[in-house]
């Protein structure tokens, strides 16, 4: 991976089709970065440091395997992606979701059990 500290004034970075599985956190050294293209890679998430790129105005993550939360934020635009990354950095994004299927004979208390479990 390149040494981003040596190019702090870089404005455009194209890393399309590079088989990236993660973005280096050292991107935060690119304070002047305006355009970041990461199309057609194997990314599932971004480091929180991407939210620190205050000059960033265009981010392309098309054709990656983004996690559902990041994918939803990406569909809403760059501001939503930055908000997601900031929240993730603060560990505010916690999925508390589970599915439970109760199977059994009729009228043996499955509904009562399910209601008490929801409390």
C-alpha cells in the first residue's frame, strides 16, 4: 500500500478494480482529498477515518459487498456515509435484533411465553 504521508495534497484517488478488502486507515493523511473512487473491490466496510476527510465531496463504492448499514447509508449519499462512520467510531451502532419461531401444539402457552419474552 502506498505511503499516504508523502502525498498530503493529493485531491483524487482511484483505487478501482484493485481487489481491496479493506481501506487503509492512513487515508486520513490525505487532508485535501476530494474524490475517492473504490469501485469493483471486495469492501464490506470503511474505516472511521474516512469521515475525517473534510474536503471529500465524491465517494464511489459501487459494486462492493458493503454491509447492510453502510449500503443503506451509501444510498442516501456522502453525508449519510460520514454520519454512519462517525457513529460507528463512537460505537453507537449496535444491532439488537433476533428472530424467534415458536413451534408446538396448539393452546399450550406459546403466545403467553412470547409476550413475556418481549418485556
